[in-house]
C-alpha cells in the first residue's frame, strides 16, 4: 500500500469489500438485539445535496456504531418517487416521468454508494413500482369497506397552472408555491381518510414518544389542536336553516352581536344568487391565501349577506356577515362574533360599525367601567355581567352552565373539537398511485376487487401540462362495474404522495413479499429504533405515518401503537448564513467534494462542524482541515507500520510494565472510549466524539519519540492507534477499513466490536493538585492517589510557590478539594 493517502482508491476497495461480502445485508435473528435505523428517504431529483449527505451520514454513523455493539442492525434505503416535480421535469426535458425518475434513481444510488453508507440494498424500494403501491391500494380498499374512506365535495386550493390541489402551506401570498399562479378556492369531489377518528389517540400517544424532541411533540399536539367548548345553534329568521358554530368561550355567548360565515358557506352561496356584490366578494375570497400566517396579518373584510340569526337564549336578531377570516374547512364554517372579547371580531365590528357588548369583567373589578374596550377587546377570563341569569358567574362556571342551559332547550351542547381535519388524499395529477375505485352510474363508487390489484399507472405517456394524461386515456379509465357488470369508469385521481411515505418504513421489513402487504418480519424489526430527518417533516409526514401505523395495527399487520421510537431532527446546511438552495445559487455539489477530497472527508466535516440538531455552516477551509487530518492519520499509521516492520514486529502489550507517562496515555485512551461511547450512542454529539479522539491522537503524537524508544511503548502506540481507528470507523469507514487491514488484522474492522473500557486503567497511580495561596495559583503538586488529606496539606505547604507566598503570614485555613486543588488561606 502506498505511503500517500489516496482516498479514491481506498474508498473504492472498501466499498467493493462491503458489497462482495454483503456486510450490511441482514436477516431476522432472535439471538441478537435488533436495531432499526432509518433516515427519511429522498425524492429522486437527480442529484444529492448537502442536506442529504448530513442526514444520511448521521444515520450511517449510528448504524455502524450499533453494529459494533453486537446488535442486528437494519439500515435500508429507497425512493419517494412519485410527485409533481417529476411531471414538471418531464415537461421541461420532454421525457416521461417514469424514465426521468428511474434514471435519477440509478444516478443517486451510485452517489449514496460512493459515500460509503452501509445500506441493505437488497431491501431497496421505489414508491413508483407497482409491487409497492399495490399494497397501498389494497389497504385503501379495506379501509373503504370499514368506512374509514369516504368521498365528498370539498373546498380546496386549486392551482390553475399545475392543475392540482394545494395544501394551505403550499399557498404563499395567494399564489402556488411552484407555479406562482393565483390560487383559486374551488369545490371538487375529493377522497378522504378519517384521521379525525384517531385524533384523540394520536394526541394521547404523543406521551409515549419520550425519544422525540420536545419541540416536535409540541408541534404535533398543536396541529391536532384539541379544544373543549360548546356547539351552539343559531336559527335563521324566516327560515328553517340553522347556523352551527363551535366556540371555546361559551361564557361570552351573551355578548354575541353578529354571526360570521365563510364565503363558501351554503347560506352565503344561496344569498349570492341574487346579489352581485356578494358574489364578487365570494370570487375574491377564492383567490386569497388561507395560510395561517397570512390570515393573521391580512385586512379583515366582509359584508352582510342579507340574513339575521336568532340568539339562542335572548331571541335577539343578529346580522349575518360573511368574513374573509372564516374558513369553510375549519369547524362549521361559521363563528359567533363577540367583539368585546375577541380582537379579530373587535376589529371587524369597528370597521363595519357593529355593536360591541361587554359581558366579561376582571374577576377583581366587576364594575365594567374599570375595563376600557374602546381601544381593544378584553380577552381574559373573569366574571360575567350583562348576561341575564348568568350574571356573577365566573368564566369557569359559565363554561359549564351556559352549554347545560342550551342543551335543555335543544340549542347546543358541550363538545370537544380538534383543529385536525380529515386527510384529503386525492390529487388531480398523473404521476402518483391510482386510487383503486370504480365509479358506476348505478352502483356508485366501489373498490377495485383484490384480484384486480394493482391498478397500474400507465407509464408510456406524454406530459403537456394540460391536466393528467390518464384522464384522456379511455383504455385506462373505461371498465366494467365489479358489482353489476355495467360500463363504469375508473377513478383518475391519484394519491397524495404522503400516502407512500407513511408506511415505507414497514415495507422495508418485508420488501420481497408478493402475497401480503407485510408479514411477521415487520414485527421483528418494528418499531424503528432511530428515525433521522429534517424538522420540516415534523408535522404532516410524521403525523400521517403515526396514523397509518394505527390503521395497519387495526388491520392486524403490525404490532404496537407507534412507528418511530426515537427521532433525531438534524439542522439545515447553510452557506453564508442562508439555507443552500438552487434558487439562491449557493449549493455545493457533494460529488465535487467526493472527487476532490473523498467521501470520508465529507462525512468527517458533516459530523464535526456542528451538533446534529443545529444548523451547519458550510466552510471550504473546514473541509480542507478535515482532509488534512485524515492525511495526517494515514501518515502516522503508515510510519508506525514501517517502524514496527523494521523492528521485527510489535510485542504483546504488558500493562504492568508501563511507566508513569505511558500509564497516563493509556488512562486517556480508556477515558476517551468511555466518553466517545456516550457521545455517539446516547447523546448523538458526534462533533464532541471526534474532538475527544483528536485529543487522544495529539497526546499520543507528542509522546511518539518516547513510545517508539521501547518495545512496550511501541506496543502501547499500536494499541492506541487501533482504538482510534475503531472509534473513528463509524464516521470515516473507508480509511479505517484500509488502515485496520494494514495494521495486520485479518478480520475487517466493520466486523469488529466496539472497544470496551478497562476500568482499572482509569484508576490513577498519582494525582496532580493545583496549589493556591488565597485563591491564586502558586504551584503544582503530584502525590500518590491514596495520600490522605493531612499529608496533602503538608506537601502543599512545602512547595516552593507556597513557601514564597506565605512567608511572614499566618496560615488560617487549608482547603483541600479531592483530586483537584489545595487552597492555603493566609494573612
């Protein structure tokens, strides 16, 4: 082997060894503790970015470390291959999405292999393959029969350019996040999964997730958004219609001065039929942003729709307005407006000159004049006034009393509501899993029979941007009704791609099963012991995965309530303080780094530059520094090998014959093993682990001349170098693989166990004390480790530094901090 560090050659040979020996291909083994480490799989965009490198390096370090702990480690990889970007790319490059996607997968797979990630490639999946999405379709048909799937018309964000539904989070300033087109509010038929049936369980089970970051747990709780309150019914004057509202503040009911409904509310739409101004308002509302941040800051607009609601207790007639801050998709699409006690309602009432009636006063100031509401609403809880029979009740008491009174007159009741809405899974795009439903004019919507699954997506298509091509393919959508045999049409909507990413973790456990969605292997490997991915997936992906797991559990496919035991959310990779992105032109090509410095340098930089949860600032000089360190490591080991060969080999290490300085080095070695084991295995602070290994390396190098002067010194140096390679091998596996081999080991380092701490090495023969006089450092003192306190005090007084600084003074007190310092107090 060359004396020079040649990462390209070293890394290729290591990767060939791992592949030929199937080092990372695992099967179920009940004799070993299993460890399932999973990093969120990538979208096959065609090229890895530095965020991928960081994410997958973290997962690989943990997987290799746990393998060295003797565990049976599963680390798979696959591709989140469906989605709108492939269609956009297909139009741009004039190729079918299938061809573009699969070519990208091939290229990115090779990139991942070049980085040395220890994946079980025999378990690789791509969500665009029918042998994968077949089982998603199968489960959907089962859920349809159970009533968890349903279809209804829904108001959606419609992107007229991309011709698809957008989530609220994908609408930015009223425009589509990709097309930048003005988004419309449109009512179309949509398929839904009843995630709200699981809302309470999803909320309660968050308490099981003690291995998740608290921030993510809180985000999940807030998204589910459990609220206790009341449903209240407002009759409509001269009509049989009822406006239902949900409120978390039923104590303010007597202060309602108007009712506000969404622009898409049925009553608003009905009244707009003969009201051009109202119809114009509804049209304007269709293109407004419904993202929460935008809703908070936008101007409050509305208009009377020409109806009056009846207060359920007082009988007072209240004007009904439509307002742009009320959304049909939340609650009942209507709110009772209490401007005296809600700031949003207050601003609207001021703008449109509506009544403001105070019904809550501070608990310690029941005189309403003590609270001025001519500037803003009083939103705190307190004591009721101007509330008829409820006067004098506290807000807490009224929260129960008012719903109870409403229930007696059939005007409302107590209710728990969730912010969480049912999951709309329909997408009007082509490149996705076909929804396995047949629509018959006579029989309605029916699931595709199991024997006819999968419903395969035609892949030989041309993307024009004018809607989904399968909607223009009679050979795809024309079929017979499975019930009556009449002509029917296959559903042409496809699944939201969150469907595919919600259960892939389970399919990795049994990817070769062509007769079942999952088998008993899913229960051997599940739950995932460590999940690694970006914080941007903290809500939707993780929530949908948790929901999907519970659906599969209830079908008897998996055990346990939760899919991911521990979660690590890595920070972003920044350059010049900004997130790397193509639009900003600040990306770094990982392939260029690999070609110039090698994969180990890229991995080492990613693990050393920052703790995994924090953002990482890219630094060209930092990368160069890691490369120099690896060259130094290579040179040190190779020079040691040359010296030992020159001297005829390395003697067996005899720890009893080591001198004092050598024992210090060995103690440092085992302190490092203990600390690094904790840093990687428990704390996941890879940067501190690397720093501590470097400290050990530096200490060894400073002692090199002494160590190389004796047989036992050389043996100790060999021992230290071997342990350094073992501790670094999860992080820089290629150079560790080659140097381990060069040191004479026949078994590859990937098959070695993690080093064990020798507790006896941690026991010091002597202890160094700092000697202070009146708190200032004056000398140092080294004594036997078993020296008693009285002798330590005596030795401290006899040091030259102490003698100089207490001369002519009286010693008042001597303080001994065991193992650290002696402070002599004198005046």
